C-alpha cells in the first residue's frame, strides 16, 4: 500500500536496515547507482535508507533483498537468530500503518518474509476515510473482505461496494482506492497477492 506512514509500536522502533544494507551492498562491490538499477529503487531513496533517514516500505525491502540475493529477514534482522517454530506476537507489537489523514489504519498481520508474495492486513476505515494506492507489480490483486460496515473499492476506473460478509477481488497493478462513504466505522481483512508474471 502507498501513502501510509509507519506508527511506532510500544515494542520499539521499526527495524533500521541502513547499516545492513550498506554492508551487503559494499560486500558485493555495488555502487548506489548499480544497486538502484538492479532494485528499481531511486539512488536518493537508497542513500536515505543507508543513513537511516527513512524506513523503506515492504515492497522496497523486497526489491532490495532480491537485488542483493538475500532473504528479507536477513536484510531486516542483520543476522539475528531465526524465529522459533511457534511464536505469539502480542497485539501491541503488531506493526501498524496509518494514512496521512489518520482515518485509515492497517495492522500488518502477515510475516515480513512473505512480503512481495502475499501480504495481509486488518483494515479499519473511519467515516470519510480514503486509502489511495499507486499501482503494484503487474498481475497483483487484492482481496477485501468486509467484516463490519461497508466499503467502496475503485480499481481501473470501476467501482464496487461491499457490505459486511462480502468480498471484493480486484486488480492493483493500476491506481486503486478503498473508501468509507458511510456514517459508521468499517473493518475489513485485506489480502494482497502479487502476480508471478
């Protein structure tokens, strides 16, 4: 999703990948220009990430990991031990994203190592809230299941409204948006499936 900003949870700051990114890039003898070309991420963005001036989106982390030939976990964790076979993530530690107007909130439920393949979120949209996104990778689709209230989805110039219990499936390799035009709060489960083309 685009146009959203990370909200620090009580569990701590989001991972700073700058030092790990710089170390991996240099170990491979890559300049910022070369990594920018391979990953499809601007040189200025790479520079900001390496200096810990910004935290990259999930999509950017995925592109960088692929360009460097490492797992997303290695880029984020910087060599920390692997997760245990069973773990419980406390509710307060679930990463949360908010739209600039604060009316849309996404709780990131999916593990980071599946980013770029599948992502799933718990979505809360206040009345009047709009979550607008730029196109994702070719072939990508979203599946929005409304748990309470109703939401309107726009994709590629088409619109559909979903009420409680209904699911909308739509292309997201075009500009798309989710809106709450109703007078009550809406909650949904949002799954992003990236294309393989």
